[in-house]
C-alpha cells in the first residue's frame, strides 16, 4: 500500500554523519522503546531542533534541561506529539556542547575520584592487579 509519503518522509539507514540530513528537518521525532544513552537526542539538541520523543527509562535525563516533548509509547500519543509541534507547542531544544562536555568530564573524573585539574595527566591504575595497564585522562570531543 502506498501512503504518499515519498516527498515528506525519508529513511536513510546508517549515516557516518547524520547532521546534514538532520539539519534539514523541521522537528526530530524519536519513537524508541529503549535507549541507553540516547546520543541522537544530544545531536538533535546541538542542532537546536524541536524534539518529540516517546517515554523510555533514560529520556528525562538525556539533556541537562527539560526541553524534550515527551509522549507515551503508543502511536496515538506520538501523533499527538507531532501535532503539538505543528501547532507550535514544542520549543526548540538547545545544548551547549562545550558546557555539557565539561560537566561530563568533571563527573567522570569525580567518579574516578580525580581532581578536575588532572585532565591532562595520566590517571593511576584502577586496580593494583593491573599495575601495568594505566588509564589516561579522557579526551573530550565536542559534539
């Protein structure tokens, strides 16, 4: 059955750089049942896109601010979320990737119990039994 969506809906498959396609969209819609760390929401937010997403365990913590229009996991709720976008009720999401990365690195170093200033110095081995394997401080790559 043809739905007549050829000019408005595009399925690209995996892309090494999704930003060129995403930046041409009016809204980002995520219909996942589960996401661990939903990187695609970070990517959409870096592009200042309005975001409609179904509810899953990590969606509310995906971005530092409450800028995702979250709906329940069913077709009717997702359709209502997209209609909310069309009606102008879904604001653009924004992510300051530099600040986000700085917070992420600080949180990571805190979890390792290292001072934030230790970014450029090698970290101690995590366990005495693996003394030959040392970890280095993470390298931050902007989104």
